[in-house]
C-alpha cells in the first residue's frame, strides 16, 4: 500500500463528501478508491469513516488522522513544488474556470496573451454556466459572476456586468414596445433559467424616476433556455423579450438586431470576481496570472 496515495484518497473523499466524489476528483475507479480507504483502515487497525447512504462521516480516530494527513500532504506538496521550481519561477499547469460566454469573450483572450508572456505555464480553461466546485475539482482560479456566498475563498473584484432587456425589431413591430413594467404581462418573454427564476424578473427603477426602488414583475415565459446563446438566438428569432447580460447582447444591439426596451428599469448589476482557495503560499504561476489578468479583465469590463 502506498500510504501517501491512500492518505490523498481519504482526504479527497472527505472533502468531496463521498467515495464517488474522490473517484471523480482523482480520476481513478471507484473500487480503487474504496480499496485504498479500506487498506488504510486495516493498516491502522482503526475505523476512520462511517459510510452512510448519503455521505462519509469521520470517526474520532478519523478526525485526528485526517487533520494530520492534511498537514503532512501540504508539506509534501510544498516540498515537491519547491523542488520543481514552482516557487522560484512561474511554471506548471493551471486549471481555470469561467462562465461560457464571458469566458469566450473576455477570459480566453487574456489567457492566450498570458501564455505568450509565460512560456513555461500551460492552462486548462473550462467554460461552464454552472458553478464548478473549486476544492472538489481542484480548480486554481475561477471567474464568478454574481454575489459570492460566505466561504474561505479569496476574491478580487474585477467590476460589474449589467442587465439589458431587449427584443428584435420584428417582434416589437408586431407586438409593440413595452413602456412600463406592467406592460410586460402582455408580452412573450424568454427566460434564462440558469440565472433567475422563470416567472419573475426583478427590476430597479432609475434614480431619475419617481418611486425609486426595486420591483418584482411576474412574466409570461413562452420559451425558457439554460444558456445565454440560446436566449439570444430566441430573441433574434423574434420569440419574445429577453433579459440578458449586457456583454452577451452587445454585438446584436450594436448591429441593430436587438433593441433595448425599458431602459429606465434595469436590474441591479452583478459583481464579477476572480477567486481562489487562498493558499498560505501562493505558487508563482497563480500570482503571475492574477497580476497579469486582473487589470486586463477590469479594463475589459469598464470598456464593455
């Protein structure tokens, strides 16, 4: 039995909440994960975990052992990184994640410029419109849009993105242009399910209008989709009024393919953050990317 391998497997199982999560994060078969944990318990002559139908629970012995495992593995990882020069020069592989369209428009160009500047670093960029768990998936940096939950993650604010409510000229010519929030009840709406509820849109009145504040408006979604591209395509096809993020619709609005409606009633903007796990000693590759990407992404958000 490789004790270090077994210790890493146990910690991954506890962090992920199950043996299956450890299997996914480590990229090894589930039976192998189960065997490593069992072999470790046999070697120690102690039960470390209690397997339930939903998650793993640590025994008293397991809690003490996992705490020691974390310290030993952290020291081992640090020693290995130091030996390979990760703390002397920026090098190695990085795993970054971002929302799909924002990632394509803003993050990927910055990453490609970064790779030109740092030839000893490689980047794996995963774009997804769902939150990828940083710890479970061993993500080193993530771009997050929206309010952040309380956590141990370290966040750097890059800026904000704004919402726009828009429709195609053909749809507005047929159905008319809504001039009030109440008028939305008579219109077909396109719901972007990943970002908000499908039957209510929340708007903020502009400072210049009487009765400033926030109002929730029931909508009638004729079409719901879980990607920004799908919502934009539906709006371009004249399926109804869509509420999407400004950077997502910028090209279509600039080209006159979509027209902004209800400009005095827009939702609260969403913050954009660059987050990481907050390692005690940040590898130079992460620090180099954060220093390189932060001002460039801020500029892109300001210009967008």
